[in-house]
């Protein structure tokens, strides 16, 4: 029987087996929309400097992401599903740097298979894991960092686990936790400048894309593909 473990970003090195890195708000929601708009692959990096360095090696690539929620100077796009959904990214290579999601991918070392996920690809992710039927699945709750509870990511992970087990979870019960999470409450109470209502709504959509976002190792890079 498959065992499921949950880890905060600070304990990412403990994750093993099939590792699923969750970032609902917003890295892996944005990544999924980028693939839907035609992006060929996404190269996750940890720092802004790494993003620009990689750009010199892939001069036709585009950079998207954030630092402290805001698009860094020189990046082509921020971390907005809405903005990315309006772009023509056909066959483009994207470099992505975020404060949580890409940190989980770049810092994961002891995985057999590495996956990025959010609500928009939840069922496809669960089906893929079910096909593998591994002994161990480790969820990285990337939002559980920087003083935040990450419950939006915890909810997504629990939803995927229930799907894997053949249950029929009520999607609304899980997506409602986006707004009750720490970042959701900050959004409601403080009107975060970098997080729009539409971005939250798009991040709350469930199973709108039928692909799993799988990480492969190529040369010295981790590369994310839609499978």
C-alpha cells in the first residue's frame, strides 16, 4: 500500500520516493497555464542570478517568476496565471524562479520521480501516480514557509491523495481553503498588490488541464515538461 508523507519546504531534503512539489499560489498554477499556451519546457531555478545566467545559455528563452511576490526587474513575466494565459508561448523555453515552488523543485534531491502540481492539474497528477503505484509519495507543501501555513498547498496535496485512493472528494471543500489560508487571508485583508482576484480564481480551478508536470534531468538542469 502506498504511503503518503507531507513535508514543509524547510524539510525538503527528507522527501523521497515519488516527490510531488505543490504550489497553488501561484508558481505551478502559472506553469500549467504556460504549458497550455504552448511552452515547450520550463527550467526551474532558485535565484534571480541563476535565472539571468541561464538566459545567457538559452538566449531565446523567457523568464517568469517573482521575489517577494513581485516580478523582478528584467523578467519577462511575473507569477500571474492571468498574464501568462494571454501569451503566445508556442515552443518557447521558460525559465522560472519563485520564492516557494521552484525552491521545492531545485532543492529536492532524494526523489525517484519529481512532479510539480497544483489544483489545475490535480486529477492528471493523481492518475499518473496511480499508474506508477509507488511505495512512497512525498508531498512538499511549499507554501508552509516564510511564516505562512501553506494550507492552500496542503489542501491540494490532500485532494490528490484522496483521488489516488479512489475517493470522490468535494472539490469546493478543498479549494475553499485557498482563501482561509494565511496568504488567502492576507489577500482578503490587506489587498496584496501582487495577487489579483482573477489570479486567485484561476488558481482555484480544478482539473482544467489533462497533463502532469514532470521533472526530467538534462545535463546540469532540471527541466519541467507537460506529460
